[in-house]
C-alpha cells in the first residue's frame, strides 16, 4: 500500500512541469519504491549529498517508475526494512506458526442411569405462566367435591360389573399433585422408572416402577431385585394407604346402595396393599389385554382387589372376559379417576388402547410439570 501511494506522488510531480524538476522528490520516490546499494548515478543530474559514510561500490541499477502501477521489486533483493505482512494478503503470514491444537470441549454431564426416566418435564421456556390465585383453586376444589357427592351423599361413580367399580374424579387436586411429586422423587432414584424389555429384544410401550416388590413382566413373576440392573424396589409409600382405604370404603357405600346389599365386602373384599406397580404411558403408550393373576394364591382366592389411580391425560380402558379386543368393553378414565376390580372380577382381562392428548387438568400441569401422558398406579396385596 505504501509503494502504491509513493508511485502516485512521483507521477504527480512529473506532470507539474511548471514547477520544475526536483531531485529530492525523485530520490525519495525511488527510495520508497526499491532499495539499492548506493552507487554513482548514470543520470545527468546527481541526487543530493547525504551526510553518512558512502557504502561499498556496487553496480548501478536503473530504476524506472511506472505511473500507473507500483514499482516492481526484485524477489532476490528484498529491502532489509521491508514489511512482509503488507506484501501478503492480510490473512496470510510470511512465516506461519503452527496453529495451536483446539482445546477439548467439555463433555456433557452424564445422566444418572440409562434406565432413569423423568415423568416431569422441567424444560424452561420464555413464556411466563402465572399460577392461578388461591380462591380460584378453592372454587375448583369445592366444585370437585360437589361432583363427587350425589343426592344420596354417595361418591360419583358406577358399578361396571360385579366387583368392578369406577369412582369418577375421586382424587382431589392436592392428592394428585402429591402422588406425582412422590412418584417422581422415587422414580429418579435407584429402582426408578425404566422401560421393561423381553428376552427377544422387544420393549414394553410404557415406563414402569415397582414399589414394595419387583414385577418382572418377562418372567411373569415378582422378585426382590430387578433383572436388568439388580436394583431393589423402593419402599411402599405409607402416604398412599389412606387413599386406597378411603376408595374401598366409598366403593362399599356405592355397592350397598346400587346392589341393595348389607354385605358389600362379599362383593368387593377389603385391601391392605403392599405392592404398587406404577406405569407411565406417553401419548403413544399402549398395554394389551392381560390378567393380573401373579399375586399369592391366597390373595387371588380371596379376590383381593386391584385399585387403580389415573393421573394426567385420559385413557381408553378396555376390559372383558377374554383377550379378544373386539369383544372388550371400554370406559374412559380421566385424571383423578379410581378403578377397582376384585371379587368375581379379580382376574378380568384389561388393557389400555388409547391416550387422549391434551386432556390433563391445567392446574395439575402447572403444579407438577407432568409430561404429556398418563400416570397410573395399581395397588395390590401379595
């Protein structure tokens, strides 16, 4: 760049004939264009005397300054003060140093376990969600309680078949929130949620956690440890006991009223559960028709019931006398519903065919951040 500007000035001096010839300017332009050893000049006019010792004689070099372009420099004789970085493109270096090896990027934090599944989605977003005020929650709870009781002071429910009871919107919102939080806490620990697999490589279309005892769907039996990782089952949460006992008690009241009997316990025996099988169904989750018949012989002989809690999105629940889907009946289980089957219906075939997305209560999602899907707890007594 500097050579280019020097060439421009020399050309301007030549055109200004009226100003006369300037040896000093010519020497300056020549010095900027190329450096040569000091030698006698062949031109008719000599350059001005410079106050420093004369260098050793050398062969004179004829220099011609081209007006339209910078002077050409001989690559074999570079000036000692030449700035090579200006002769190269800005992004090149005359002596490129070896580029330092890139520092390794930090590895992501390892997940606790390849089997762990979080039933809650805690991803942050830019959307601000305002929680409903307390009076709105209380109004919803009062409305829910009113729905649970009819004119005969009975819970809102129906008897689907002998020994099979459906309690509609039975679990309150605080109870549902507590269940989700408890299951999430246990599900992230040892023996938490995982996706069961079979020996042929197939996987169940859900995530499971067993409390109290391990249920092995591949071998169709209970065990003390999980075959996949050797984990033991987390303990049975005692906070769930009163919910199960209350559901059995209110089912007895419903059976007594609808079946005109004073001994509802004969149709639906009481239950003291010690096992909970917790399943989480995503929106694509399914469960084929099957029977729960692997508890102890005594439990099955007495017809001790299975109590099922539904939380989250609604599901189509199928049930029938055999494994034929076309003959099965269907009931929709929504968040807060409780389904109980015991007595003559203890070994009924049942399954889940569809999860209805977007049907979970908004208040539940705001309080728990539950993933899209359905959380299901089935209580049994071994």
